[in-house]
């Protein structure tokens, strides 16, 4: 609107009239073609998450501009969430039909974000796909007892991760999105269901000559997906349960997330280490109020598990106040600082409602620290000295506070901590 008014200074009010001639700037005569902007996998990415509804709205564009102005350099938006609805134009026999995409022109959207200098991450929820589970029940997880689609805690929401048709559909969507100019494909729900009555769940690989284990199904899928996507010039990242850092057999048996193997088929691993989600672990009654412990413990364990794989750890951090009384800008700063101390490179903030008021307050301090780090890395000591203290706005004792020792692992399994992941 601002560009139209600038090109037409005679325009007044909110409407144009029949027969009126106006100049529309920025119209391209052919369909927009956009390409990924190369980025080193170890670049420090500072991102917020956007739903498809937000990304495709005027509010979303304003939020993206605000994030850029605050010092952010990336956004992560939903191409497909766990409801299975696809937010961009895409034709496929398994894709939803009859719904207007929330982002009607993905290359145009990617180009706009690129012009702001931001890295574009497209999130695809893989196998928790309510659309496929309900509209294509033959490809859903099946019930051994009921001879019908299996339900996770009463909800029919899981496509069968071992069905080749389901895998091919998600890879086709990822290839389409990569060809539309995004810079990174991020897979979420890259796992089997972890909740519900596990003994009643029957998967295709168990009944056919495919054989193997849940972990082998996930690992083989990722090898194939990574092999097809990386040549297209995009980075590939994976979201994984934070609790998987503890490497407990029950978690691996349910989810199929063998972290060490998965790390070999991606560029970036993004563990979801929201402190509030570690309830029942390590003896903390209120884990949400212990961000130093759970961020530190998770990152250190993930670093050990992925040693030698070359993968970059870029964590999802908590940007919401669920199960904690201490959520604040300082809470955000503590998470980022501890994650970085433990080997994290960059971060992504998650808020399901896309409310980033607390991270926005924290960003000036985070950017001051980033400038100092960049100056020191480049050897510009004088610039580093004027960039300001690394932890200026953190609680006064955080610079000397140590992450407490990790007590013995508790008994909570991934199936008990998967809410909101």
C-alpha cells in the first residue's frame, strides 16, 4: 500500500474508483522464480516460528519486519503442520483439496523475506498428519485389536511412517518447497507415535517383508530424503524430542529417533529443549523454573551423542510461559546463553500463538553479545571492546553461576513429555 501511494501521490482515501488509472509498482511480467540463498550450516541463525495463518497475513509480514529490525536473521514457518493441511499451492493425490492456501505465492513470499536479508526455513510436520489419517485411512497406523485405524489417546492423527506412499508424499512436498526458493527444509514429527496404547499399534513394516525396527525406518527415510533435497541447494534440519538426549531404550523403542544415526542425514539438529516439558525428570518439581539445568543438560548430552557426525546443534527454545512462573526476558536470555555455552549455534524461539513480546525485549542484549562475538572472532579487538558486555542485561549472578550437576535420570519417558511438541 505504501508503495502504491508513493507512486500515485494524487490518491486520497482508502478506495479507487471505476475508470481511475493508477500505477502499480513492482509487478513482474512472468511468474516469480526464486532460488535458495546459500548459507553455511554453522551460521548463527536467530529465528522465530510462524504458523501458516500468521505467515500468510499482514500481521505476519509486520512481525517479520519487526524481527528483522530487532536483529533476527531468519524465520521458520509452517508449510504443513500436524493437522496435515498444506499452506502453499501443491498438487498431489494425498494432499488436501478444496482449500485456499494461506500462502498463495510461495516464491513471492520467499523473495520478500530474502529482500529483508532473512534466512527462510520451511517446517514440514511429517508423520503426525491428521488429514492423511482420516482421509486416507489405508495409510494410517492400524489397530491390531480393532482392525481399523489406530487412535492415539482417542485421536486418529497418525499416518504410518513406514508406508512408502506417505514418505514419498512428504519428500515430494519438500522438493516442491525447495524449488520455490526457501533456504532450509525443517522436518518435524520425524518419528513414530510415542503416546497411546503402543501394543495395539500396527505398522506396515511389521507385516510386510520390509522388516527392521522403528529406528531403521526413520533412519532409512532420512537418508533418502537428504539425498534428494541437499542437491537442490537447501539445508535440511530435524526437530527431535529434548528427552532423546538421555538415550533411554524406552524412548528409542517408541519414537524410532536414533539421534546418532539421524544426525548423519541432516545439516542441523534442532532439539526441542523447552524446560517446562521435562516434568518428572532429574528430581525437579518445577522444571520450567530451572532453565539453566535443563538447557545445559540437554545440550551437553546432545553434543556427546552427536560427536563426530558434523551436525550443527541449533535448539528450539521456550518463548511461552507454560508451567513456569519465571518466564520473562531474563528467562529468554538465560536459555540462549546456556545453549551457546554448551555448543549450540543459533536458536529458534517457539510460541504457538506467535507472541514474541519477551524475546523482543531480550534482543538488544542478545545482539550486543552477537556483535561482541563477531568482533572477537574476526580479531577486531578494538571493536569488541566497544561492543558492550556480553551479559549486560542478565541476572547479575548469571555470569558466575554454574549449571548444577546432573542428578540420575528420572523415569519419565518420551511418551509422557510429548505434549505440545
